[in-house]
C-alpha cells in the first residue's frame, strides 16, 4: 500500500482523510498544525495526539522532508539550498535574509520548459512538476535552517521566482498555496506571496480567482520582436494578449501587478524602449522592477552601464510609473535572477549529505 504524504493535502483534504480512518474531524487541525512546525519528522513528535492515533497514522501516512543536499552562502548573506527529492532530483531555493524580514525564492518545477534566452534554468530542460509537498517542503526546509541558526524561523515573504514556470504546474501550485496560507500552518497572507509567470495567459485570471496572491510578470521587452527573441512563449501569447490578461486579473484594492524587466545592454535598454513600455502599460495598475542582467558564460548578453539604467528608470518615473532598480542578491553563488540551474553536485556531494 502506498502511504499518503500528508503535506500534499490541504486542511479540508486532510479532514476527509482522517475521517476516512474513523477519526474525529478535529484531529485534522491538530495534525496540520504539527506538520508545519520546524523539525517535525515523525508522528511520534505529535505529543498532544493519543499514541494509538499516532501509530494508526504511521501505518497509512508519511511526513515528507526535503534533504539539503548542498548549501552555499553568498558574501551578501544570501543562502542557496540544493534540495534532494525522493527520486534523487535536485531543486534550488534561495533564502534572502534582511534585517527585519526573510524572503524565500521558491521553485515550482524540476527544470523549466520555457527556454528563455537569458535564463540558465531553461538550459536544464524540463524534468517534472513538483508535488504540493515538494513546494511547501522548501518553506519547511528554510524554516528549519533558520531555527538551527538560532534565528526566528518565520519567513516573511515567498516569491515563486525559482526554477520552473508556476502556472504550468497550476493545480499543484494552488494546492500548495492553500496549504501555505492556512492559519493553522504557515499562515501566510496572500499579500506576502508573489507568483511570477513568463505569460501563461489562460491561467493568469484563474490564479487570481483561486487565491488572493500578488502577480508578477516576466516582461523584459516592450515589443514583440525583442520579446520573441528572449522568450519563446511570446510567440504563443504575444504582448497584447498578455497585457489584456493582466487587465482582467482580479487585483485587490491598493495592489499592483509587478512587471519584471531585465535590462540587457543594447537590446532592451534604450530610451525608445522605455517610451514603448509606457504606452504598453497605459492604464494598468502596475509597478516596474528593473533588473540589471546577471552576466554568465552561457549567454552573450551584458549588463548596461549604470547611467543608462538610470535614464531608463527616469523616463518611466516621469510618466508616473513606480520604477525601482533592483540589486541582485547572491550572484556570487549563482543564486540571482536567471542563474538557478542545478550544477556542481558531484558524487561526493550526493553521498552522505
């Protein structure tokens, strides 16, 4: 018999499961609260649940745990985790610590099928979707790490900007988000969760209808010719369709869609491109994050000079669009935007870690 991984279940699903075992519904709330505490690995640790109930659960269910196969720390404090899955695949998550908050960059797939022409994750190809437990497990692993460092294990923000395209793993993503937002577990507010997509148009509105989270769009160009070059998905869902979907996204009051725009020297960083972007985004409640390109040995692109990025920002700001130039974190350990790709796990890393 295949045991049920309880971290794949939302609280209502867990309630149905425990009732099917002949247990009282209230047991689901007790179990759920235990599952997402730091360091919980076994049913035996659930001390306020009767021993016979714990033994019954152990016979039919499991509590999954992602093993940290590799850990790298950046000079700026960023930590990148290589997390081993049950089938020995590795995914990466990135913890970005700051003085008053911790942000975790979460992966949704092993590899990525999008093949964006500037992103190292795409060079891995697509291997498979992550299960809800594997998505949520990244949050647990980071919380455990913080607790082991003697720090408060509470993560403040989750950004689904890691490996994979979240909206191509839609059902598992929504289940994971409901688990993460459940009050008896991690209790994340939707305001603290951002889902980034390269533009899976049919799923954008559905995301907002399913869960009240923040939306980020990997835009990176103001016209279809340049976006076609950078992002193959644009040939399926060009900019007009993508931005129309953004305008239909059920945006809560006082929230804005985040437009992510990687600035690449002599490609999309000109004043002309900035003015095109203003026209494209007219009337859309949004803000723009400008991300200087993180150079690597795979792609030929370069980071623009600082003054050119500042001109681009100033043009957007003068048009009334909130625009920030973001400083990448963790670039020295390949943990910055566009750099996540599982590499460097040799046989010694894979054994005994």
